[in-house]
């Protein structure tokens, strides 16, 4: 390998030359079979055909940042250098000062805007009259946006609307003639191993195509409430953000939006927003200028094997309601902590993410009919969807070790008095028992409980004393349950924890 290093304002571009080894393999096969294979190869759609269908509609998005955004180190979408998942354009333009290269937010290029930096991303045209899709973090806090077409022509763009929770933005440009467009594809039919192409403008070098496969589906990067990313191995770098992920037919099946990059460059782990999810958001923005996500006001968590056993469920599926917000649509529909949501409008809910997506896709005012598991039986509830709200969390301090021992769980508890609750900074209306001691090798410790947690209920029965806890546990063991379902409050947040019984 030969490496050339060219220094540009203290930064380096590394060019690597790689030798190629060609191998000729003799294959014995009947001549007609070889001819048939050759004919099939000429009629099958190739990567070049897919690129020809999509690439003319791929654009470069150039954003001039507001001064206040630059002063703070760029747009809020720019993540720190050591962030595990990095947004593509967050470290865009590493080669500051090179002609035609975008700049790191906070820097300016010769002849560029003196008051702010420039950022770069990619996008794609979805209508001949000029609607362009990109990522929200590409244009967030931008004072001016321009779009560069494949032929090099630059057009001023206006921001139609954004959806920060899905990281999607829609721009509008005007041109004298109809613009080339790329069609949406069906991301739901993608399988792990399917070939894909990523198209964009990495580092501002010009529109670039890379190929790979779908590596995984349904990835949650903890970047938002609706994470459901497609993981790909196609090489993508800073500047690809907002560009299309296309299938073998040249149709958009995703929007490239994030990478795993411990060293700042491509390492073969990229993530795209599924087209089925994105297309709904884009259409809503085009029609209304904004997106309102449905909201019912519950905190939810997964149902694991232990929780399923504690609730008497046959399978570890569904979304367990940990808490219901006062005054929320869920409260009005009489949803309760401990309910497990199994279906929304007839569609199965296997995970909390399924429930979040199903509710988010409903417009405020629509009705969600929920199939629940409640108290060992199925039930239904109709919830009128509201507008998305927020949530708060807090920490609690630990009390001194004391209280009555609960050997079945490997912990000790005592009644939560007003004085203890006040000292822990808990709300006045919290009732239960506070965990005062945890056995390091006990069942409760193994499930993450700690001193200072408040047990509000056991198997959905309120508890206010160690005797209540013991009675609830004995009842569960008589029912041959293998675990106890505890409602645990830690600070202002509540969640269910399934603790298996100790074996005698």
C-alpha cells in the first residue's frame, strides 16, 4: 500500500493505492446453459440501472448557519466528537479552506459569510415542482438554504417544515422546468441481505454512489421516540446525511441519517430512516407544513419472560403500561398501570416501539382501540388520541438501612412515612414501602433494584407495609407464579420490575 499525505491547514487527506489481483476460473457447463445465463444477465436490472433511475434527483443541500448557532458550536444536531452515534454532517468539512469544500460550523471559508459557518448534507427531489427531502439536522438553525442539482445549478430553497423527532425536513425550490424525481419504494419488504445503494455528497466531493446490503432491521439508536432504523454496510460518510437509500429498482427505501463512527469515518455501520415511516411524515409536512404526532399519555416498557410469567401471559409480547399521566387521553379512557397493550386498532403490538409508532401515526382526535391484558383477562379500551406531550424524571436519595426483611425477594422494606417521603424529595401522594436494604446476591439485586426505591404495588396490589408485600407474594406463589411483578418508583418515574422468587 502506498500512502500520500497532503497537508491542508493542518488537516490531511490520505489517498491509498490498492493493487488488484485478477483470477481466471475455468467452468465446465453446457454451452446452452452459459448462453441462457448470459441472456438473463443482460435483461436483469443492474446497479447502473438503479443509479440511472435515482441519481438525477439527488441533490446537495448547503446551509448557512445562524450566528447564534455557530457561536454554540453549530446546530443542535451537531453531536460531540466522542458521541457514539454521530450525525453525518455534524463533523462535515474536515478539510477547511479547500475550494468547494463545506466548512465546519463556526468556521468560514474565503468569500463566505463572515457571521456564520456553512454545513452540508444531501437530499432528494420527490416532486417535479420542487419538493426536496433531507434530514432535519442538516438544516436546523439555518439562516439560508441552497440546493445544488446534479448539473451543478444552485437554487435557493425555502423550508416547508420539519419533524425533529423523526429527523426529517422538507424544502421547496423553484425551477424553470420540471425537475427529475425519484420514486418511493416499500421499506417493509426489505430483508437482511438485500442489496442497497446509498447516494449522496460525502465531504462535498460531488454526488457519490456506494453499495452494500441491509445488515439489520429495527435498530433503536435511542435518538428519538420512534427509532426504527435500517442498518446498512454501504460506505457512507459525513455529507451523506439526508441522501436516499435505494433498492435494486432505484426506488427510495430509506433516508441515510446516522453512522456509528468511533474514528470519525466510515466503518461500515450506517443507519437509515425507513421509507414507509418517512413518506407519511413528508406528505404531512407538504400538506400542512408540520406534523402532529399522536399522544395518549402513558409510560411503557417491554414485557420480558419474567414479567409475562408474573402477569400470566403466554408469551413475552406487548407494551406494559408503567404509568398514566394525569389528565391525559389514557387517563380519560381509564387505562391503568399494569395494563399490557396487545393490539392497536387490530394490529398486534409486540414491543413498546410498535405501540409508539402506531399511536404516533394517528392524528390528534382519532380513536385508538386498544386490546389489553388486565388482571389475567383480555379487555378493550377506546382512547381519543391527543397531541404529543413530554415526561420528566428525577433521582431519589437512599434512606438508612432498616426495616423488615422479605426473604423471597432478597430485600428489606419499611413503610413510606411522610417524613421519609419528604426527605427523599418524593411527591406527597406516593404511597408504598421503601427499600432499605438489598442483598448483593439476592433476586432483587439481580433485577436492578436498589436502596431508596419505593415499591408501590406487588402483582398490581397496593402495598403500604412489609406485611402487605409478604401477603401478595404468598398469593402469587399459591397461583404458581414464578415471579412477582413490582411497581417501583424511583424519583418521579415508575416502572414494573419482575423479580423471580428465591428457590428454597
